C-alpha cells in the first residue's frame, strides 16, 4: 500500500507550510481577523452589511489557498490582476466570483449601483431646508481629503496614489472605490479594504471626537424644526435634475456617480413604488453584500503584506480624523454666525458616510439633551457630503489622470 501524503490531500495546510513563516502567520492572522469581523458585525459593533460578508470572505480566502500548478499557488475565488483576454475567458470559467468582480467591481459598476440605492433612501428635502449651511459644512468636512494629499506626497507616495488615499477622508466607500480604480489600480484593493475598515470604525471613533471637541452644553443646543420651510416634491425633482446635469457638465469623469445618485433621488420623489422597492432593496443590499464579500476575498495575505499597506493605515485614519475635525470646525462657524442657535455637532455629519455620521450626531446630541432633535439638519449635511466628495474626486481624477 503506497504511503499517503496528508499534505497533498489537505492543500490549504500544505500551502501554508510551504509558503514560509511570514505568509503563514499573515494568513492565520487574517483568518482570525475575518472571524472577528463577522462577530463584530453580527453583534452590531461594526457595520454588519459590510463586515459580515467581508469577514467571511477574508477568512475563507486565506484558508483556501491551493496549488494551481507545481510551482504556483492561489485560490479559485478570483484573480484581480488577470486582464489578457484569453486568460480572462479561461479564469471566468474557473473562479466562482470572477464574473462578479470583472463585470461589476473592477469597472466601478457596483459603486454606481450603491450610489443609486443611496439616492433612493435619501430625502433630499433635508438638504434643501438649509442648502448653503449644509454645503458649507460638507466642504469643511472635506478637509481630510485635501490635507492628506500633500502629506502623502511628502512621504514619497506618487500623486495619483496620494489622491486615492486622501479620498478615504471622504468616508464615502463607493467614491473611494471609484477613485482608486481610476487613479491607483495597482493598489486599489488595499485602499478600498482600509477605507471600508475605517468607515466601520467611525461608529466607534467619531463619538469620542465629538465629546473631545464639543462641550456638553453646546451638544445640548436645541433647534427649532417648526421654522423649517416645506419642500415640495416638484422642488426636489427640479433640484435633482438640474444638479445632475450641472455636475455632469462640469465633472464628466464622475458623471456615472452623479447620475446614479440623482436618479435614485428622482425615483424616490416620483413615487415609482416598483423601482423604489427594487433599487432600495435588492439592488442596494445585493450590491453592498457582494461589495463586502469581494473586499474580503481580495484581502489575501500577499495583498496585506504589501509595504504600502502600513502607510495606507496611517494616512487613512489621519484623513478621516482631519475630515471629522474639519466638519466640527464648520459646525462651530455656523453656530457662531447663526446667533448660537445651530448645534455644532451637525458638523460631523458633513463627513459623507450616509447615514452613519448623521445617526452618530443625533445620538451624541440625544445623550446630552434627550429633547434635542438635529437629525433633519444632520441628514442634509450628509447628503451634501456625498455631493462634495464626488466633486473632490472628480477634480483629482480630472487633474491627475
């Protein structure tokens, strides 16, 4: 009876042994990290819509490495680097997630679908309550996307990659994905992974930033919603159409994102129930699910061991921190110029992680004053943040591409 080589049967273990200690440790750490993300997402400590599929994908892909030939190892999930037509056709028939990646992820389509879904669930009337204040706060909250660029360049990072990294400060996942695909395709995987990790961490980090920079008596400022103007459906639809055309005209490189977002708003305001249910349900949540799953599957040990990832981790958190500070500064400026009737906590909502930052702002205010309601103004600032981050991304792409 021939000897049985157990390592040849259990190839996931065999490839871990053969890869050497560095890669083996990285794979084990990423498997554990993926399991942790699933737990944190399932318990609501991080964003479950992204973290649960991302954690599953991350743990599975780092366990399922096998011998593709006598000399090469890999997985049969997907290959982000294949582009030669005959090789692509071949791998589409083998890697089970390759069709989703090739036809939805690598061309930015999945970002557009998420944007369309965000438009459907966004009431632009909140923005039109006080459009100039909301946009001013959103512009202030882009401080991280602007300031991180020269910092990254000073560390020796090329202009295109620096711009893609700086966009992490927008806290807008689809926008970061879209920008990095165009400007930094070689490192868009770690950029997008780091971005979505940090976007989930805004749940935990931004409440402390608010408490650190805004005293309780200012967090408790009540706002009078009775004076808010009534915004009609016709006004909302007119605004959506005009803004979409105007922004597409000025920044055509980001036109797919602008069109997707404002089309979602138009569908919502038109009352097209079938489209609203379809785009706000299966399209949005299906795209979010596959976005999280693909991010996890792309998070292989080889990707994370890229030396640039450490720099990404540092600059990414710095960008989000500066954006949060910039938004709060904008909230303070509006507070002082409004006769101190504006709650400065709304400033954090200008960071466009819609609707997360708006909810964070409302919770921080409610903790200080259970009778205070700022959610309408915070949602308006967040919606403007989506628009301002798209404009910044379009400027970067137009100037650097």
